[in-house]
C-alpha cells in the first residue's frame, strides 16, 4: 500500500471509528445533538488530514489515533477508558487479576491520582494519601495511562513489588515508593466506645462480609450503652455498591435508598427501596467523610443522609458512583464505558458531583514522610455536634 493510499484509507476510516464511539454515546440524543456530532466529525476529519500532511515530521499514525481515542473517553469521566486489542482480550478472557494488591484506588487528573489508601494496606503504611499524584508505575509515566490500565498494573502476585513515583501537593521533587503487594486481609469494620455514650465505627471497605461485620459492631456498641453513633467512612473507596446499599438497610426503615439510572433504561430510573425488616438500628448517626470517600461509601452516605438518618461531617466527597461495562469496537478494540450510575434518593446525581457535608471540617495536611497528625479536626467537629444534639 502506497503512502497516498494509506492516507486515504486513514482519512476515511478514522472518522468512521470515531462515529462508532460517539454514535454509541449519542444513540438516544435529540436530532439537534446528532447534527452537532456530525459537525464535529467533519472537523475531526479535517484535523486528521491537516496533521498528517503538515506536521513537521512523519506522524506515527497508530500512536496518534490511539491518543485521539483515549482523549475522547477521558473527556467523559476518569473511569471510562479506550482499550487496545491486548487489553480487550484480557477483559474478555475473564482471567481474574492476581490477588496481590497495594491498597489504593485511583482516579485521573492529568496523571493518575490517589483517591484513597485502604487501612493497613502497603500504600497506607507507606504514607500515601488522598490527592497524591502517581506520576509513574515501575518507571512508566502515567501521563497517558487510563485508570483502567493503572489499577491493573498495581495488581500482582502477593510478595511481588511495585515502585510508584509520587508527587504530593506542590513538591518539586517526586518520591520513589516501593510497595510489596499483599492479599487484602484484616477486619473491614472496627468499633469502640467514646465518652458520652457515643459509639465509633470505622468502615475501611465495603467488601464481602462488611455488612454482617457492621451489624455485629453496632449491636455490640448498643449493648455497651451507645445511644448515638459516629460512622467513619473517610478514605473508604473499595468494595461493591450492593454492600453500601446493604449497610444502609441496617439503619433505614423505609424510603428510597438509591436510584440507578442508565442510557439503556426507558423511562424513570430504577428505585432501590428499604424493605420489611430493614432499619434494625434506630440511634442517631453522624457520618465522617473526606475527598477520599468514594463509590459504595458515597452511595451509603447518600442513602443515610437522604432519609434523614445521619448528618455528614467533613469534606466534599469525590463523586464517583458509576458502573462500567465493555463495549466492543472494530479491530478487537473496545471501550470500558460508564453506562449507569447511582443517584441520591431524591434523584440528584452523585457521580461527578459528590456529597456536600452538613458540617464542614478539613483533614490536616501532612508532609510526605512526616508522622501522622495527632489532632483530628473532623472527628472533633462530629463529637462537638453530638454533644449539642
């Protein structure tokens, strides 16, 4: 194939592939929106032609096109991703990821960025925290890396190591952090009594078994005389949405817990409501949250707050409540696409919006490598509120 023929094929096929991607997203759009899509496709075709004919050196076509498709999905939300043929085959094979993990959840902001580090994980022991930029994984820059790819690179055999290049805040120099992967173990839910008849419960993750553990802890605290609860879901990001909803059922007797909406559903979103037997614990609650509160923890908090079962204390949450699935493309490529999302009980979005606290309080900034802060302004604010209720 001559260079001229290759160029002609590329100019014709690239807008077609973009049409497949965009058309899938816009399939239910209005006629006016579809007109806008076609206008952008014409501009895209012009850009491809101009770049290939006028750039200072010969363009590596495959790299340029993959970059364009990555950019298209990155503009949707951090959890959506364009997958090349190799990544698509791995997902379709159904091969489970290695059990070794470092205990962080990632989002994307220019580079990959830490949402939260799970309690007791290798990442938490190394001092990683919400907001840290992951500039590199084993020497690979994350500048053009999706969350999908980054999370998979963090998995490995238990006992194996991965090196992360970390930037915190405005620091000029990065930190190299070597983490040894391990299988996630240990309690997800812990509790203790505080002064004044206040029970404190920490939910580190909404994994399998977290709901029975939460029930056990709350029952134990109630038997010890707790008349109110502080439930700590700061930097809680791991787990399944079903477990976040199941945790809310322990406290909400009746009403809508959440709604689930997607482009596939015709009409109103699916409503998930409390059922007979729900709401076994009636004591008042305060929820502690931070910018690292994410996913099932946000759905749990929204259900509790939306049913007037808890006040929220702390920081604005990240807003990450989407569900992804594989959408196939030509040439064995695919999209890992957010196709549905959980809503607050009143139908307002969580995804991309987050939850605002009733009582604002901020975590203390900690320099990289410094000892953990001895003060806890968010917990202090919650205890002060508990005394005045």
